[in-house]
């Protein structure tokens, strides 16, 4: 468990510190979270490998084609992500030019310690799946894909044997299946009951807690890591708290914004491995990555967070 260190730290001081880090200016670690400034990490059950709890999604945000201004902004976003302990980047052929944009920008990131590359296969047919996965690896610039997932369960019975073969051959390290649609939860659970998977990806947030009823406990029981998408319910959570003050007691788990409040609620669930918020704005990435440090809310604090949010 990571101890609480900065109850009195102001949001302005916090963001300023992260901004300086992202600019490459040397800061003593104690400036932000004490002498042992470390990312919060969770374990991938199938191997014990640790990954930071805050990852990055690319849906909509990285589909910018050759827009030079957008690429420049996304370059800053990516640099901030890595400067503050980020590792896991999730993409998909479904996201337009996102894989290609990620691959191009990764060439320009400075002082990158580690990348955990994740994408998906999103097509029908074995040969089409193989061709698409090869293209994804080429676009993202990786010789080994850390995580390959079957997107929204599409033709999963066809693709899963290929993923297992590629894992055995060392071409991918982990395999998984995803959904972002509530109507697919029952089918995903049936697959989780019968198939051996390293990861499952689905939606979970403080405003949409359906996954608590089945997917999260099943993932824990089956030893599967969980990637959480739509952590802000596509912005609706922010709209629900607009004009509302963050509760003072949020400082008890090193939380200085509503974004961090929502993210830390998610990653403090014992069955959650990593959450993948998506943004194209540097200041939003700075705020997101703040949730990668400090303390996490306890079970009793999570209950308090939920009660407070539900009262708004």
C-alpha cells in the first residue's frame, strides 16, 4: 500500500511540479510525493508483472491523420505520459489513424523507460486477422506486441487460436478480449468462464458500476488482468459535477481534481489492473497522470466517494 504523503499540497503546486518534469527540468522527487516518488502499480495475475495503474487510450483522440498541429499537441501528451510513469498504450485498427500516429510519435519521445503496447484485431476471418495484426505491429513500430486483444468479441472463436499460437511463438506476450458495450457483458462472461485469457477489457466507472456485479469478480476468480475503458463515461461524469467543489477529504488519498477522483475510484477496486483514459490535451494528461501517484482510497473511502457522487 502506498502511504499518503501530501495532504497539504495544493493543486497548483502539484500541476506545476508535473509540468516541470514534463519539460525535462530536474526536480527532487520529494517536490511531488516525497522521496520515494513511484508509480502505483498493479500485478498482471498470469505472470506477476507489474504495470502502472494509469495507462492511455487512443480512441478518437489520436485519429488525426497528418494534421501537424494536432500531432504536435499529441507529442506533448505522449511525453507527459512517459515522463510521469506511464507505460500501457491501448489502440485498435478501429481508431482510424491512431496506431500510425502513436508509432510515429513514439520515435520522438525522449527518455522513455518502458512501453507496454496494446492493440486489437478487429475483422472477420483468420487470414484477415493475421494481416491486420501484422499491419498494427508495423504501424506502432513494435516487433513484439505486449498485448493483442480481440476487439468487441468480433469473430473471437477464429482469432483466439491465432493469438495463442503467436503467444507461444513469442510474437505477442499477452492475449485478451474487449468490449465497450454493456449488451456484450453476458457473452464476455461466458468466454471468461471457458477460455484462458491474460486480459479482459470493459467499461467501469463511478457512474457505470455494472461490472461490479459480474465481470470484475469473475476476472479476479479467473486470474485475469482488467483494462478499464471509458473511465469518464465519455465526459458525462464531468458534466454531472460541473460547478461542484471537490470534497476536502479527497486530499486524504492525494486527489486534487475531479479527474483524479474518478480515476482513483476505478483503480482502487481490487480487481482493476489498469485504466486507459484518452485525451488529446496536454493539461488533461498532466491531470490524469497525477492519479498515478500517492495513496489510493480504502474500501471505506470508496463508499464515501460513491455516496458523495450519488448525492450530487
